[in-house]
């Protein structure tokens, strides 16, 4: 790779062993990708804490809290068998979701020792200068990159959101590359950092109205299954979608396929026109999405559901917005969660604080539900005891949770999910 004098100095140890290890990792990574050089980034989202039992045990085996956490970062974030002292980050860095909600250890199935170890890990991350947002949706709670801004982000649903909705530039990165970027402000200049790969090559023409969150989840799931890792452009929108709808759309597309970017003509930043979205090139293929495609996708997502008795309703994948919590509170106010069912709503801690102030948390808890933060059931592997059947308003979670936990899943609207929580049955 072509290195600047600054990058050579970091590689050669001018700024210490950790930065040198980070540059070494990024150079090897860039060469494997075929990147010619690096792009500077000042906005990174990744994970640096140790919230899994495996990492905790690794840290304890390497000498306890202080040295052990340095060992975790060295091994799992910098690919370094040698333990290095971890310095402060140089790029503005945000932490993604955790392996559990430390505020609800009983529900998560973790003991106090695990919580206390996490607190020490969190304190280390904070000393590094990492913003402890602990969410899969950093763009909801303060990290909102601008169009054209080069980022280094993990989390598929966040990557597709900032590429497509905000016009920022990132590839789907990993724990190692984002951690190295935190220390160097560099990431390989390839993929969606460049202009050409961001242009649409496939088209989706809408023959049916796409309005509700459920509609957008179904469209995203159908689209991702077809386009996989290519870039589609959607035409024929009748209504401009809001944040929750685009959040669910992108999350579904990146679950059924590997979509990291899409265009909506007249809505997304690089698609004021179809010609702008394609760069003036002809689309390789256009498929139509209508009532039949919608129905087939709905049946596909719900294919593993058979038992109508629902044990658990999970809302908040990706993490719920304050608007979605407001809606859920309206739907459940004055009702009660069924004795044989549980309702958990996942959201960032910052949004839960707002829900607390607005009284939504009290409404949901009075009904027997819970608002949890920092994680989700897919990341934590935590569900209420005895859960066999789950109801969800997230196509992404309906895709992943049955495979992760071996449960049945029903996918539908938020209203249907709240009804299921209160009746204990999927209608």
C-alpha cells in the first residue's frame, strides 16, 4: 500500500506499540482487500469492552482487571499476541451494543461478578475516550455523520443506514479494523469509500404501497434476498418514509442479504434522480415488487411459526426510537401483559432516559412490560425462561432469533405484537 509519511511513522513505532500494531493490522487488511491507500476517518463505531464470558475468562487468565483488559484489547482488537498498553483513541469513537444489559442481570442470566467485571471494562473504554452509547443505532443518540464523511463502522444495520440515508461512507467493518481505526484515524480506501461502488446496478420498481414499518421490513427482506451484496435503487415511492421505517428497511435488507447501501429515488442523498443513483449507467436488471412478492415474503418470514401461544414479545431490533416507544406506550396503556407472556422493549440508554421523563416507561411497566438497554436478545442470547415462541415487529430479528435460540417466531405489526403480549396468542 502507498503510505504517507504520517502513516509510516505510526507503523514504525513513533506513537507507541499499540498504534504500531494498529497500523500493521490495517496494512495487512488493506493489502488483502486490494486497497491502494488509506482514507482518513474521524468517526468510528466498534466494540472494545469484554462483555462475554469467554473474554472475561481470558482477561482473568491474563492477570486480572487492569493487565487482563489490556490483553483482551491486544488479542481481540489489535490481533496482537503481545500485550500492549492501550492509549487514548484519536478518532471520535462510539461503542456499539453489548453482550447483555448490565442493568438487568437477572433477566440476562448473568451473575454479579460478570456485571462488576463489565463495569471495569466500561471504565477502561471510557478512559480511552470511547463514547459508551452501547447501541446498534448510534445515529439516534448523537453520532450522525454527514454526507461524504468517511467513517469506520461495525453493525450491518447501522452501516446500511449511514451509507444510504445519511450519505456517509463506510464499509461493514469488524472489531479489529474499527479498533485500529480508533487509534490511527485510518481505514483502507476501498469499497463504499469510493464513488463507483456506491452507484446502483439493480432496480426495484414498486407496484404496491409501502407505508408501515411492517411494509418496509417486508420490502427490505425481499430486496436483500435478491440483490445480496449489490447496490439497488428503488423507484415508485408514494410516501416519504421516516427514521423507524428506513431503520427496519435497511436492517432487513442486510439480514436476508449482504446489502450495505441502497438508493430511494427522490429520498436518499445520492438519488435525487434515477440517473444520479446509477451514475448514468443502465441497470443490469429491474424487478417489480407487488402484492404477490409481499405475500410470499410474509409467508417466508413466518415459515417457522406454528404454535399460536406466544411466550415472549421482543421489540427493538434495531433499537427502538423514542417515537416507537411512544407508540408502544399508546398501544398498551390501560392493558396488562398476559401472565404466560413477557414483553421486553430494547432501546439505547439515552432514549430510555427520555422515555422515563415522558412517562412512557411507567406506562409500559404498569402493564407488565420492561424496557431494557445496551443489548438485545440476539446479542445476549437472553430470553424469558421457557421461551419457545416469540412475536416480533422486526424482520431482521425474525430472521436471526430462530437460528440463534431455536425458537419459533411470528413477524407482524407493532400493534399485533402488543396484542400478542396482552393475550398470550398470535392472531
